[in-house]
């Protein structure tokens, strides 16, 4: 069932993005009276799952879910329809239209991608608002969740003050991404501020560890279940462990050291049970294990216990517009920085480039519309930015040649465009194989 939910979200998001992107080409083509021969979700190599011709356009769904396309008459694209291009230009063909119209048609797809992302962020701001824990309320600092962070000098309990000079107002997923791409991070430890310089190959170092989250909030030690083999039957699910052997355990990350120092011993524990403090004895085995499974408290429960103050900001529709636009702008800039790192070999970021499995893995096993729209907005930005790259066979390649034509007044020959399209196609196939090859390699080595 979990895999079905994950797959459903993946296919729904992918289909939505493909259809809207291709509509971005289709609508201006129609407005400029350019014939569109095909409009397909997924690729129909050899055959289609569904197809129906309406007017001059065949609409369909292909069997290969690697994207989609619109086939515009008189355009040198991935179809490489040389027979049509050998005939005299017709007035309804792409090649017969003025350069500015062809430019608008080619920019339509990425324009829709960016507009969609901004609309989603505006809608999310209006529908969900912003629930967060202010960085200033993290009095005991953050939890360092990745060994790569520990290796370069971070410690649990550090307060993240600023990243590359930008003050951190709250610790969330955006903070993790900012740290990944940072040059230096300002922290506060034991009342003193210090700067940690990030290694240029930090992303490569990060890839050596399974957990991708860098920092998070510190949470208490809550018992979720007691294993059947455990001798600590005095512990019960939902117990909140307040201290072990006389040492306070406000946070779960403080527990391990106590267990290590008391291997093979029976020690006292204070737990909060039914809102009352109860003293019990617990036994720690020779490996420093209690024999329990830990759980997590909801944000609301953490607030009730006095761990954190939860801030919630709601926005009217008009207030949501600038909030969503700012969020979208930050995501576009952030993804641009990621691409820059990928194309810089010294960062090792290229090793983390993923294909369809990497995108599939982003989606959770449980259905959440908030998470679904958040991921879809990010993927829409990624699709828009990637398609703008000046690579023949991508929208950006076509735009590059059209801008040359508009500026110089000279149109590249059909033969040149055909060769460029072929080179671009080979390059895209290479990138696709590399990205999905990375997925396969990670699956084999288990990372």
C-alpha cells in the first residue's frame, strides 16, 4: 500500500507538470495559427496506450513515462521529420512564423513551469500558513543529524546563527539546503560565536552517509514500545524519560552517553507517565541497550510539555501573494546555485545527480496534499530551469538560436539546426544515462 501511495503521487505530479509544460507550447502555437500535429503525455515509441485525433491534432498517452511532447509542424525537434522539412514551407508551419512568435512558442513551456510554481507557493501560503519554531526559541541549540556535519566541527547543541552572512530566523528544510550550499556557517556554542568553513566537497562527503538531514530540533526520549525480549517491563509505551541514574535527559541525544557509561548495570529512571513522575529501575545490557523502541511527539505535544513555542502565521489571500512570490524566487535562486555546484567538478555534487528513482524517492509513503504540492512546485522549478539550459534539443537551445536570429537578422540553416538537434539529443541521452546510472549505483552499494 505504501508503494502504491508513493507511486500515485509521483505519477500525478509528473503528469501534471508534463501536461502543463506542453500546454505552454501548445496554446501560443494555436494563437499564432501554427499547426500542432501531436500532443502526448509520455512518449509513444512505436505505439500509444491511448490516442484520439481532434481536428488537426492527435492527443494521446504513450507507454514510456520519461516526459511528453507536442509535435509542431515545420519545427526541427526530436522527431527529426526530414521529409516534411524538405518540402516548401507552408504558412501554418512553425518555420514560416516570425522569429518573435517562434520565441514565444518556445518560451511557453518554461514560463508555465515558473508560473505554476509561484501559484502553488501562493496557494500553500494561503491554505496552510506558516507553522514554525523560531530559531531564537531553540535555547539548547539544534540536533546534528549527519555524521558529515560532526566531521567538520558541528556539535549537537550548537545554535545556527547565520549562513553566508544571512541570519537564520527559523530552522527548517530551507536551512538544511542553505547549509549544504554554504561557504561558511556562524554558530554559537557555550555562549561564544565561531565560524565553521564548509569544505568545497561537502556534498560529496555528505553522500557517504545515509541520513541526508543535517540539522533538526532536539526531542525528548519517549518510549514507543518495549520489546518482548527486554527485561525492562516496568517501562511502558508513552513513557517520557526525564532522567537516568540521576542525570537529566531532557533530550534523547543525551541518553546514549549515559547508557554507554552504565553497561551491564541496573539504574534508576524517572519517567513522566499519565502526567505524573514515576521512579523505576531499568537494566542496561552489556551492549548499552535498554530494549525499547523510541517514538516522537507531535509539535503540539512538545509545546504542551514546554519544550518549544510554536509560532503560526496565517495569511489572507492578498498577503499570500508576496509571500508565495518570495518563496518561489528563493527556490529558483537556490536551484540555480545547485546547478552551478553540479557543473563544478571540485564540489563532487555531480555524483549526487539522480534520475527518476531519485525523484520517486522524494515522495513520502503517506498521502499529504501539503507535501505533494511542495514537491510539485519544486519539481516545476527544476523542470523550468533545466529546460532553459542552452542545450540543443531543450527549449533553451531553441531559444538560443532564435535570439541569434533576432539579433543578427540571420536564420541558421535547417542543416545546421538538424545537426545541432542531433548533438543535443546525444548529450541529453548521456545525461539521462548518467543520472539514472547514479541511481542504480547507489542502490547497489546501498547509499
